[in-house]
């Protein structure tokens, strides 16, 4: 279940980056883009951390 949630967070973060990339001239667009980056980087970090713990 945890991996599924991390995959969903990664997909949502990537979608937010792609959707709000052309709306960086507004405050809401910049905030949503930043949240997308945080979601994507955070989920990738957690997945890689779990893989290192398994080894």
C-alpha cells in the first residue's frame, strides 16, 4: 500500500509540474508548481531510501 501511495504522489507531482509550467507568471501557478516539485522529489527520495534499507 505504501508503494502505491508513493507512486500516486510521484504521478501527481509530475502532473502538477507539467500543468503549471506555463503558468509561472501567477502566484497560484508558482505555488502549485513548487508543490509538484516537492511531491515528486519527496516520493523519489522515500522510494530510494527504502531500496537502500532493503540492501
